[in-house]
C-alpha cells in the first residue's frame, strides 16, 4: 500500500515539474508552428489580338499565387481531379456469389483426381475470384480556397504562353474547320501544338469548326480544368474570359 501511494505521489511531482518547465526547454519537445505562407498577387500584361491577328491593345491578368507553395498545391489539385474521375465500378464475384456449385462435382474417392467439393472454387475456370475488385469510392476532398488558389497559380504560371483575343460573338458564323485553323495560326498557335480555346459562350458553328481539330480543346471558363492548363502549349482566352478570371481569382 505504501509503495503504491509513493508511486502516485512521485507521478504527481513529475507532472508538477513538467508544468514548471521553462518555455525554452518545452520548445524542444513542442516546436512552434511554421509561419503562414503569405499570398501574393501577380500582374501580367497580355496582348489582345483581333480575329485577323492584328494588335488591339493589352489587358492585365491579376490573380493570386501561393508563392513557393504553388508547385505542391497545383500537384495536389491535379491528383484530386484525376482521381475523382475514377468511377470505381469494377466488380468481381466471390466464391459465395457465383451461381451454382451446390452439388459435389465428383465422388470423394476412386475418381483418380483431386477431391472437389464445389464448382465455385477459385481453382476452376468460372469459379469465384479471390481478393478481386469491388465497387469503391475513389473521390478525394479538397478545400474550395485551395482549389481556387491552385487554379490561379497555374494560370499565372501559364501567362507567358497565353494569348488574348477579342470576343468571338458573331465572328465564326460558318461551320468551317479551315477558317478556325487559319485564325489559330494568326494568333500564334502552331498546327501541331496542344491548344485550349476558352471562350465566353460556345456557339454551334464554333463547336462544329473546332471538333475536327485533334489537338484543340474548346471550352468555357466553367469547364476549364487544371489538367487542360498544364497540358496545353498555348492558351487562348477571349476578353470576357480574362475579365471573369480577374474577378474570380483576384
């Protein structure tokens, strides 16, 4: 009894000594949290071109960036978007789910073969699958502010390979791929380059003109993904899209 009481008092005295430990000594066991990374706004001047390729003026791209953490944040957002595309519908039947197999295939002895108790065994063709895939949810969550910051950092990084054009309202009324290919060349997009054409509104004539170009993706700002920004050699935005980018990601 006395030994147990002394042990309790010794533990209490130890806790008291820990609570009175100076801050310098406690810092070795519990390091202070790192300073929060400050966000910065990068401004890039982009030339605006007409449909015929002539210069119209310039526009400023003002978006937030994560600074030194941009690479890791963009990678996290890319992995999240690519993983969320997985449907997770792969499914196999286990031994208990395969139809049939209730009758013993052969007698226990005298058949000259290994004993069998069911046709649903994984050792036979058509039997169950051991440790096979089952439907699974592969989705990953990411904060909305992180997603926006990653997207704005990627857009700022791709500013050097971005082109701004005037709004295409009423410009492409004919459904001709040749007309759009000629316009892309005037905007500085080579035929063998992966390009993204981001416009305010996709019309039927513009969609029909772009769908036969293998390496050009036509989209709006709502459907633009981080994968499209990172994969593209050239990004073509109209003025309305740039204004919305400055409004959302500034």
